[in-house]
C-alpha cells in the first residue's frame, strides 16, 4: 500500500463510542486487511549497550515508554481549536439552551437511569422550580455556572493538549542500514534487534507505520469531547454526586475512539528518514505503569561496527541461547551509498 493510500485509509476509519462490536469490526476491516498483508518481515529496534537494555534482550522484553519521554516535543500532543471549544461551551450553556434542557427533563427526556437515582417527587419539584425562576435569577444562576465551568479554561486546555502524551508506545523502524539511526539511537557502539510481527499470536499489539506531514492532525472534535467529559466529572464531583457522572458520561459518546491512535502515529516531515513504525500500548484494567512491557522474542541480533568486545560476547551468548542469527554492521568500500550492511557472523 502506498503512503498516500495508507494515510487515506487511516483518516477514513472513524469509531464513534456508541457503535456495536460488529460495527466497530466492520469499520476497522481496512486496517485489519493492511495488518495481514503489509506488515514487513522485519522491524528493527535500536538499543544502547546498557545493562537494562541487554537484560531486556535476554528476557525477550519489548518495552513501551510514554509519549512525553520521546525525543520529539510534539509527540502525542493534541492540536485543536481552543476558541471553537470556548464558543461551543458558551452556546451550550446559554439561557435559552438551559431552558430547553429543563423543559426536556420535565417531559421525561432524560438519560435513562438518572431518575432512578432521585425520588420522582424531588426531581419534579426541582424541574418546576427551575422552570418558574424569574428571568433575573435564572440569568444569575447561569452566569455562576458559566464561571464555574470556564474557571481556569486555559489551564484546562493545556491539560487536554497533553492528555495523550501519557499513552505508551514502542518505536521501531525499517531502516537497519541507516548510519544516522545507528549513530543516534545505538550511539555507534550499541546493537539492534529485529522482530517479525506477522504472526497471529501478537495481534493485540499491532505495529503501524507513522504518517509524516508538515501539518499537525486537527483533533478539535476529540478535544471538545474530552473537555465535555472533564466538565461533567468536575460538576458532579463538586456536587458530591460522582455516581451521576458514571451514568451521564455515556450520554456523550466519544466521536472517534481511534483518534488517540491517529495522534500517536503522526509526526513532522522532518522525521521521515527514520521510517518509523509504532506499537501503541493501551492500559488494560487501569494499569498505570510508566514503562510497561510485553514478551516478544526477537528474530535476529545486529551489532554495531564499534561495539565493545565484552558487549559483543555477552550479546552473542544471549542470541545463541535464543537460537537467533547474529549480524554485524559493516561498510562496503565499493558501495557509493551512505549505508551500512549486515554481515552474518
């Protein structure tokens, strides 16, 4: 698949939060087909010869790191129209809109389950009270509410912009011959390992190629939803009614549950020579570990040209135990290209 076709395919996949399992599977089908047919035989990860990284190789550990730990300041950072979110907020809590909410509630148009938490008599009395408030009192109440939900708006927007930077990623590449990659990520004296992700046993963590662009991905609709969820939670926490948030949060389904993944596979064109692929680790069961890992056996070991003798011996012993081939990078004097070549040893 060409890079432009891949980009169009990724953008075309939109997964609203209220879809059924069957509908989700259908919408993800183009990506499923891509993963079956287009994942390369080898993806590489560069490592330094540090005790921790050698130990991870020995234990078949594939580690993940939060996006904020990456060497790109934009990694995982949401780009969105803050003014649009402010306008949407002001519109949604305008007096006439608030009155519509109460009228709807009076006629039973409320989220299923809310009335079950409040005695019907109290609920109806509250709605009648709000509908019969003098205009001036209604305006004052709405003004106070507006001040509450817009309090520290800019700081809350900054928090939202960074929310996906806590997501965990593993970075790989198709470029084993790149002198720049060896120098930058393995410091010239390190090593690399290759992985084969075409087997079905690892389908939970699928590698995706990074999309490179001069323009950041516009995540305004997603950020607006995050802000709505944040506001709902804040309101009900202050009202000491967190159980209401647990119910009402589902009344605002996520516009695209694939958006977090889209954000994490976008990088500036300046990084394009790295030809990066990424695996995204989604926390399961509330796992909050900063550096989680999974077990994945490498398919081969690659040694840097200037690796120290003791590191080479140690790594080769581990590779022999894992029964995987070992290569060492070399320069071919007759090659006119700036590239390194793996030589099997």
